[in-house]
């Protein structure tokens, strides 16, 4: 446990200085564009697959029979192959999310006051945020196993699949809420510091 804490502390110390803020700011527009592009092609492929319910409904089904009924609909419509392709395209979205969340959370962490608890918490968010793409990847890998035999896979696979999806969404929520919080505290902290300097000069 102690070694793990030291390792995490070393990682955070590295993230304090690298990559530089200038590089992060230059990367941010590219990360935003990449994420938007990946989202567009993923949504287009998902719609073309004719999956009968919104993606989050299927991912959080926790029910093998329900998932098999969705796959059966696509088999009847001849669009299951497109859905398989959609799972592959999803890895492009996963990569774009990893890049965007990494850049944004690092910038927000650097925005916090030096040596503060807020800064330490913000760097923990930098480490937590990548778990969403990790869980998304695991979810996709399980889906490939199910799609190899879309009407006969076990109930356990459906539970594992939805479990990874639920974990992914939970991390997304934590990341987005944390990002909003650290944006407010970062801007607010710098604004307060500016006011105090002005009062001192005055």
C-alpha cells in the first residue's frame, strides 16, 4: 500500500510539470475536434445499425434475454454487421475521449492554487478520468464475445457487459462534475487572488 501511494505521488509530481501548459493549450482545439469527429461517425454508424433502443438502454440492460432480442431485431434487418463495425468505430471515440479528458483535467488541475488540497484533488481527477475509456474498452471487448454468438451467449456475459457500462458512466459523471467544480474553483481562486493584490497595491 505504501509503495502504491509513493507511485501515485510520483505520477502526480510528474504531471505537475509535464506536459507544459502551452502544449496542453495547443492540443486542446485538436482534442475537441477529434472528439467531435469521432462522436459524429460513431452516431452515424449506430443509427445505420438500426439498434432498436438508445445505446445507453442496451448497455445498461443487465439482461441477456433483452440484449438477445435487440440483436435478433438487427439480424432480421440484416444490420448486425454494421453494429459490429460500430463497436470497432467506438474505439476511435474512446481514444478521442482519453485525449480530451486528459488535456482538460490536466489544465484544470494546473489552474488550482499551488500546494492546495484542491490542486491535489484535481490531480486525482486526472488519474480517475481515464478509467471511463478503460471501462468502455472492456465493455466493447465483452460485446464482441456476445456478438460472436448473438442469440446464445450466457447471462453472465450480459451482466459483465452492463457492469462495465455502468462503471464507465459512473466515471463520466465523476469526471464531468469534477471538471465543473475545478473550473469554478480555479477561476474563482485566481479572481480572488487578483482582488487581494489590487487591494494591497491600493
